């Protein structure tokens, strides 16, 4: 690749949009806020809007996918992480992906798109990893307005609603702008324009973020989405958006070529590569084995036929291996006793699953997933026949049920219980 040239970012430089492609890697499924206009519906290939993806990748899967895609798209200048949740509601996955990418693709531009709620503690790290562009979604300076836009905010493991949540979110967002600029990072502000809600407040917001040092502002017309609070809000007209951008231009450079990209977008802005959609599904079932001597697969199952237990519920783990005559059940092993926090998952990875490259589960929490994968055990979430999961591990056969049982309910799950997509 050519030497890194940050002017080749197609979202920040309109001239580059016709010549240089961007790729979004969907490695961040969980979100820490719930927007009234957002339904992160899983596996909806016919919709192009933020929060939508056909699959979720692990950091290593994402890197292998990008390597393969680079052979198809020679003009990739930017790699970004924009969800489908928020990068910093998934800091381990986000930072791990960036660390690997820095070594594998040193000349490519790295960018992130975030709501900013949990960004501040990671700014030094993302600057160290070479992130040059960050997009912050800020929708108003008025906490009463924000309380209408956001159903809940989850900050430092506590859920806040109404004005209390809005105040916390806004405070964190605004403080990130000067912190990012101090690291030399280009800052774009995304604002979702909702007629009758925040459209009359956008100009004041533009003035404020410009004073804080933001470089550009992208006013995005709300996309009426089914099964959301704002589903019946009418999308603002092109004339209204043109006038609004003219007002924004008094204070900050406006962006006018946004394509409202998916979390797995790939290709030129507005011209996504259809082949990438086919490829990404294949890489979502790729097992990346980082452990030596791990050839078997563990399964969280009640009866030895179906993957149907959450990892935390499994008192025993069924062990399988591949032989010349097909898959062979080896034995059952006791899982470590419940309780014990992170130590339990370390024992599971390095004792119970010591010879396993993967574990098939019906569900799993963030901490055990991170610890298992750090120790070389790939965690595959699915519901269905064990043999189908083993096919995904040993033969890289796409597994249609992989993670979808969780993420298909994401929109409804995120609204109301504040548990995100974890």
C-alpha cells in the first residue's frame, strides 16, 4: 500500500469518495445507549443504515476478512469500526482489532465512530494505535431534547434514564472533543436531524463543537425505522437539510455527502461492494486457533445432541473431536464451580478446555468470552445441532444460526432492559 495519507479518507474529503474505498469491520455488537430512532436489526441485508450488519466478527476474523477483501478492492484507504453497537461498549474487541491491524496494515487510515459515552479513557490508546479520525454523534446541547432522543444510558455499569442520563452523555461527549484534538485526531460531529425534536437546535450545537475544536459536522436526516419510538417522524426534506447545512457552515465545515453507512459497509461511498456481503458471512464462522495442540471442541449442551445451554449454566462440558469417520464424542468434563469471577473462566480455558480450539454455547457473557478467546479458545454462539457447529469449526461451513438468536432480538432487547446486545 501507499504511505498513509489522511486526506484520502472519503468521509472527510469529498474528492476521495469517488476513488477510495472504506471498510467497516463489525466487531462491536453491544451498545451503551438506546436511541429513539435506532433498531439494530440483525442480518438485514436490504437496509443501509447505521447499526445494521449481516454478521459480527471477532478481531481475528475481521483481520482475515480484510486481507481477503484487499484482494478484491485495491483502493481501500480507510478501515473503520462503527458498531453495530458502539466501539467503546466493546473496548476489548475494538482495541484488539486495532492492535492487529496496526501490524498487518501499517499504511491504512484507521477511524472510529462512537457516541462518545465511554471514549475518554481510551483516547491515549487509540492515538497510540494510529487512529487519525473519530466521529462523535452528538444530537443536541439541550438535555430535555436528549432525554427524548435517548431511552436510557448505561455508564460505568449503571443505567440512567431521562435528563440524568442525557446530562452524563452530553458531558462525556463534549469533553472528548478537545482531548481528541490534543492528540492530533481529526474530529467529525454526526448529528441526526429529527424534525420537531432537535432540528431547531443544530445551529447552536455547530457553534459549540466548533469552539471546542471539531473539524467538520455531518447533519444526517433521520431515517424512519420500523419498531422504534421515532418510526413515524417524517424524514426532513432536501431543501430543509440544505438550509440547515448553510446555517452550520457559519461555524464549521459541513459534510454533505454522507451515505448513512452500515456497520459492515465496504466499497466506495454509496456504492458498496456486493461481493463483500457474501464474503463476510463466510469469515464469521472461521475459527482462528491461537492455542497450540488444541484440536477438540467443547459444547454446552443438556443432552449431547443440541447446543442449548448458556456457558454459565453448563455444569459439564461435552468434548468432541474430528476423526476419519466423522465426529467422535470423547467425554464429559466438569466445568469449574460457579462463582470465582474471572478465575473460573481462566480455569475453564486452561484446564477443562485445555485441548479445545473452540466451545459451542447457546449464550455467553462478555467477560468469559474475552478470557476464553485471549487463551486461544474461540467462542461460537449458536442454537441447533452440535454437528452443524462442528462443521463450522472443522470445515468452515457457514453456520446460519451463528449468533443470530441473540442479535435478531437486539432492537427489542435494547429498548427497555438496558442490557444491550451482550
